[in-house]
């Protein structure tokens, strides 16, 4: 039974609970995650991974990782390796239960021969276009192939010759013989084998015919004694074919196919084909570009496994397709990093501050908390000196009334430091840009409190100019600037790419403690957002940080303004 009493229930778990009550499958629960190794996994796959592996864990069952590697023209070992890495990174382990559809090629071929002998499959010599034309429509029945009534003996001979490589690509296919008048187009004599002279990444040139997905998938499930074959809603219309193959062949095991709504997320595309277009057209830097919602892209951007698992749990499992607000995913990583990310100070757009009444050669170390809400995370010492960097946006020459940061004659609190008051500022003669601010500090306000009880409304972050570490910051944002890039069928989805999805800042100044940060480490830059050390390009000599997410949903705020 389900050991996780606090786990939110859903219709799939309800089905499994009922199966266990009647001891269906002898009390076993075996699921599977069956990706095609023709691209990298994305956030939609993460939902399926969490669902299948999560159910197996909660019911003391097993979840198989099975690669549906039946199309050698699109598959690569690189994709297999990336899928394994992603599943493990998300926190799941298949143990010894790793399988490949290609491992069943011999059995699948024998099953196809068995269908031919039962007169339930035939070799068709129509072209792909001709088969498509004769398939019919949702309102009109299909036409039977002129080769449908070939004898069993002729079909066996032709299929054996297909297997032996005697025909070229497209010369023949093997089709199931079902019903060309069926209201379900998938049941109109579907193709179950095709000729493809291509070396396979695991079987080499051993085969030149390969099974179609609908044929290989249900039989692979049966061979592995899967109990619940959980898939996304687009396969609902394929379920009758799934059952027909297993019923006709009378396999020992007949898994139950259950469909759930796939993940549709705003401001992105969820098709591997379209993600591959972005990669191939060099609109992103690769499958792991931090703007891509691939698992590897999210990992590189600084998302945590827990945040993705929590997101998948939060959105739940339903039977109807819907769109999910990107803000829910972003809030999931905010919630997780808010608990675990140390606080540091970093200035992204530096403006120099000179404290005129602070000794020129003096440096002191101020104690800063690593996490204000989690004292157990300890503290660190931050150097303070006469010259500092603050954000350009923290100073205005003519500030409005509700601007609570620095301006002429205004006093603010430096985080963990002192109260400072702006006395004057310098400008570039040509551009008119502010180049430096001159301030005085109150030595009695060390630690951010005034003994006379006076209050200031503004607190700003800073770094010591003498001790600051220069870094590049990559500000990643949503890849598309519209909620549904695929909604307008008249336009290419790539036309909606957000031109501001990546901004690179090369002169950021960070507190020196960050020189010890390791690739992948996450931090909250106070007042700025959550950032992580870039895992591919950053070096100790040239630090690079990626922005994972802002502190608040800036997109939601912009929409409210509109």
C-alpha cells in the first residue's frame, strides 16, 4: 500500500489503490519512464519522472528506465548519457532496472511473425504518401490496401526478405490488419515495422527493419511485466491499439495504460523538435543553455532537484490539459533557495562611494549574517574601507519623495555597516554621468543602529572597492516574450523570442568571500536575486555567475502595471 500518508492523492494513485485492494498483479506496482534518446529531457519529462518514480517508491514497487531506441536515424549516445544524468540528479534511482527497446528487437520480430501467421499483419507495398491518402479522415473511412489480402506465406517470405536487407528504404512496411473503417485512425491498419538501413547505436548493422513506437512500446511494457503504463494524454487515442496488440498476441502480462495531462508551461515550448530547432539555429548556446527549460538547462541556471520535485507535486496530476503559469516554477526555486542559499553582497552596476571622514589606510571587518532567518548558518566577516561600490540605481541626483536611498544630503544605512550621508558628487564633464559620490559616515552607528535612536528608511548593499572581486554576471530571463509562442499558427514560434532573455554584465563587484565559491554553488545576492556559479565557463581567475531567478516575480508586476 501507499506508505506516504501525506502524499497528495490523484486519480492514478486511486486506480493503483483499487488494484491493490483486489490483489491485481499479485500486489505488484511496476512503472516505467521510457524516453526516446533523440534529445535532452525538459521540465515536462521531469513531471513524468517524478510521477513514475514517485509512485514506485511510495508503493514499494519499481520504476524501470527504458530507452525507446527504435529510430536510429535520430538517436545518439549523448542523449542517453544526458537522460541518465538528469534522472539521477532529480533524485531517482532505477537500480538494476535499466532497459532498451533495442534489447527486445529479436522478441519484437518474433511477435510480428506471430501476427503474420495469425493473419493479423501483412506486408504493404504502398508508399508512405499512398498509405496516408488511403487512411481516410475522422468522418470518412479508410480504404483497404490492395496488398491487404496477401497470403500468410507470401507475407512471411516478404517480411523475411525485409529482415535480410533485400529491399530499400520505403519499399515495404508491415501493417497490422485491424479495421480500416474504425472511428479511431490509429486502428486503421497501422504500420508496425519499417525498413531503415541505418546503423543503431547499440545493435550496429544487425537490423535494417525497426518496429514503430506503438508496436514496440506496449510489447516492451509486457516483456518487463509493467503493471501501470503511465503516459501523457496524447496517447489516449493510441490505447485501443496498445490493448489490441497485447490481446491479439495474448501476452502473459497486459499492463494498464493510464493517461494524464502533459505539462504546458507559459513562456516556453515543450516540444523536443522545437527545442532542437533553437539549438540547431544557434538561438541558444546548446541544450543546456540556462534559458532552456531542459533539465540540464535548469540545473546550470541554478535550479535545485528539490525545487523541481516540489513544483511537480504542486501542479498535481490531472486528466485535462491546461497551461501552467511560469511564476509557479519560479516561486518553487525561490522557496527552496530562500531556505538554503547563503546571503552575500554583490554590486552589479557599480558606482564609487568615497567616505571622506574615514581613514584612508584603515580597513575593518564587519560581521555579516549568512542567513538572517537561519542563525545556524553562521556569519562571515566583510571588509570595510574608505572607498566602496554601491549600485548606480541607489543614488539619484534629484530623488523624488518616496526614493529612500542616497541623494544629496540624504542619509542611508549600509547593510551590516554604518549610516552614511551624501555630501557631494562628481560628474563626467562630457556625458554628465555620475562618477563618484562623496559621503561622511557616523562612527557611532556601526552595525547599523544609531545610539540616539534616529531612524533611516533606506538600507543599501555595498562592497569594499579595495577588496572587491570582479565577476561577470549573466542575467537570464524568460526565453519568450509571450505566454504561448505557439498560439499564432501564422507565425514561426521563434519570432517571439525575448531579445532581452540574456544580458551580460562584465564589471560586477562582489565581496571577496565569493572567491571560494564552487561551480554550481547558489547564493542570494541581497536585494538582487538568486545567483549560482556558472558550471561550464567560470574559473577561479574569472568568476561568472548566472542569475537563477529574481527575488520577486517582475513579470507579474509588469503585467499589473499594464
